[in-house]
């Protein structure tokens, strides 16, 4: 009797990745083939162009927060409301750009 699926797919994993996959397969109560096929075919993968720029912006915001926190702990600043408002605005812009990128990707 011929196989329903005639193509075989092979790939390499580390020992720890293999153990993780085996554990997930066992939890799923399905065969390894069914589990891997479902994992590969039923997951939406979205590639966002420019994500590195967004990550860089987020890192810069984190640096600003760390600097403000350090100054506040040293009692060198007491009112950080202006800086926090600026950071809030930057984070809102980052989220807007990310949502816009994800929305554009889903339409294409």
C-alpha cells in the first residue's frame, strides 16, 4: 500500500532540543510525525521588516529608564515626570510602528 505522504523531511537538532520535542510530543498524545507536521503547518510565522530598528529603540528607552532610576537613587533628581512622559511617548510610538508593521504583514 503506497504511503499517503511520500516525501520525507530531515533536520538537525541539539540534544536538549530533541528532549524538549519528545516531551511536547508525549504531552500531545499524538505521534511524533503528526505533532511536528501540525507544529510546522498550523503556526503563523510573521517576519517583520525593520524589527531590529524597533529593538534598538526599545533598548534606548531601557537605557534612559536606567539612567533616571540611577539619578533618582542618588537623590540627584526628584521630579522625573517630564522624562517619564517623554519615555511614555516613545514607547507609544514604538508600539504603533510594531502594530502597523504586523497589520501590513497580515494583509500581504
